[in-house]
C-alpha cells in the first residue's frame, strides 16, 4: 500500500509540475489572454492529456530546418527591390483609406502596393478551372501552383492534364500542395502522373509521427496561388477541386467559391510569396527575378499582396481587417465560411454598426465543422443587438472569403474570419483599390444574399437551452481552435 501511495503522490506532483510548466510557457510565449487561460484550464481539467495536447498544437513550431530557412529567406524577402508604392487616386477618400492600409501592410510584409493591374473576378468553379487549364496550356516558360487541396475528378483533371502537357513541352512546372489537405492526391495516381511528366511536386508542411512533439501538425499551407509565366496569376478561395466530386457525403451541399485572375505588377507579390513557400519546403533558392509589367490600357487597379504565417507578423491579417472595419463609412459586407472572430473583431463590427455603417455578415447555414459552427453562433447575440445583419447562406457551403468597404475597397483571398486564419496558417489576402472590381465583388455578395436567410434578433434570442449550451461550450475552447 505504501508503494502505491508513493506512486500516487509522484503522479500528482508530476501533473502539478506539468500544469505549472504549461502556465509559465503560455505566459512567456505571448499567447492571447483567452488562449492562455484556455490552455491552463485544459491542462488542469485533463491530467497529462492536456500537456500532450499543448505539445502537439499549443504553439506554432515549424521544425528547426524550416525555422532556419524562414530566418534566412525572410532577410532575402525583405531585401528584394520591388518597384515603389503605387500612385493613388489623389484626393479621393477611398485612396487615402487605401494608402493608410497599404502602408500598414507594407511595413509588416515588406511588399508594396502595385498599380496597373487588370483583375477579373470569377465565381463559377468549372469555368475557373477551365480558364486556369487554358492559361497553363499557353505557358512558355513557367507554371507555379501552391494549393491547400488538390482533389481528383471533374475539371480538376483538366488542370492536371494541361500541367503534364506543359512540362512535357519543356515548361518548368512546380506544384506545392499541403501535405494534409492533399494527402490523398499526393499518394495517388495524379501526383505520380505529374512527376512522370516532369512536374516538380512537393508536399508542404509534412509532419512525421516522431516530429509531432516538435512540429505543430495542424499548421497548414492554406494559400491558393497559380502563376503562369509573367502574364497571369490566380488566387482566392478555390482549391483545385471540382465541387461535384468533393466531400459529397459531408451533408453541406456543394462548395461555393470565387477566384480572381490577375495580370500586371501584382504578380510580383504573388511570385515572391510562392518563392518563399517553395524555399521553405525544399531549401531551393528562388529562381529568376520579378518583372511583371503594367497592363497596357488597363484601368488603374491598385493591389497589395498580403501574405501571413510563420516568418511574418502573426497579427497582420487581424490588423488589416480591423483597419478596414474602422475605415468603413457607409457599408461593410463580409463573407466567410468560418467565423470565430475573437473579441477584438467582434467589437469592431459592433462599433461599425453602432456608428451607422450598414454591416452585413454572410455565413453558410451548414458548416463542415460543427465545433466552428457553434462557436460562430455564440457571437450572434451581441452582433445582432448592435445592428449587424447576420445572414445564413442556404445554397451550399459558402467558401468565398471577401470584405468590401464602402463599395470602393476590398479584401479578398484565403483568409477566414477565424482563429486559424487570423493567427496561425500560411494565408494570402489581396487589398484592392478598384471600384470596378469591388462593385463586381459586391454584386457577387448580393447574389449570395439572395439565397440566404436574414436572422431576426428577437427570434434568435428564443432559441433553446441546448443550442445555447453547445455555443457556450464551443466558445470555451474556441481560443484553442
């Protein structure tokens, strides 16, 4: 019995030591206050298990070799001599707001805003994939793709065929796919066919079992980038998937996405981000320079490429979105599939509505993550009380990520309004000053709203206790998402 008593005491002491260790660690690593408290609570509530969970996903370690590459390449990245800031529309209020946001973004990312771009907003998935395949088919020197998910089937196979054909005719083709999001494709026949054709295919953020205590397994490459020669680029919310063949058993309907096709100097920023990601994963230095030219006769479209993730200030997305919300004067439209904004962004949206800005937030009614869905709904009471219009889209899983400010400025890309996108993953956002593009984005948002239901504040407050409990419990763990 005495032996068992000593063992029990040793276990209790060890667990207490681990709890204190986690508490000290979260304070020293500057976690957000809510996240720090949540981790301490989890470590207390789940002896030993909480400590193991913190080791796996509590911080943002990317491994020693990747960390060394980040440190090395970040210095090169900051030293690239891109042309200076874009000329703006002198005197307009929109240009002054954009310039303030662009200066903020450039000081964090070291990528300037660039003028003279031609932007085409695209919202029909099969048309997007077909257009991408056609651009690849005309490539002369290079094709670079970086995506979170590549899923075989449908129009995605057309992209694969075009890429293999390009490599076969001597075009340098590189593909970077997230190791988790594209796990099936990377291990399947599609990736094998590309490699056989001469395409360089790499898995990003690979984590082996023995690395899990040292490398965060859920830190993902969430960017979507396509670059064809110096002539065209794509980014937005769409993975390389045909929605007719993707997650059909998830019960949320087809995924609804949008992309932008870019021609002009903003391609330099996309190319810089791809080079950063490629070197981080492979160790290979960037190839060639950046020389995209302004589109002849194109309307003045100013674009700022804003990357985020390890190596960049972890708050760049939140900082820029908060700045955009604070500068809205008349209308603010937000579309996102995942909404766990945290207190700062939630309060900013409430403040905008309270000062008279029309704030409309559009989310999918059904989500592929129940935890995120309930965590999102915990915020609805305060948002509705402040006058924010919350709408739930019923036409599928709305996956577009966009913000428009006063129908003149827009934010568009891969960034969700949740903890993972705002603070963790490798993401990409475009800050755009172009009334034509923004009007097209507003029209797209309004087309989504036509298939959405507007929440009534009084009716929402009458929801049952079970729903409230689910929302409250999800909110408790939301800092850990």
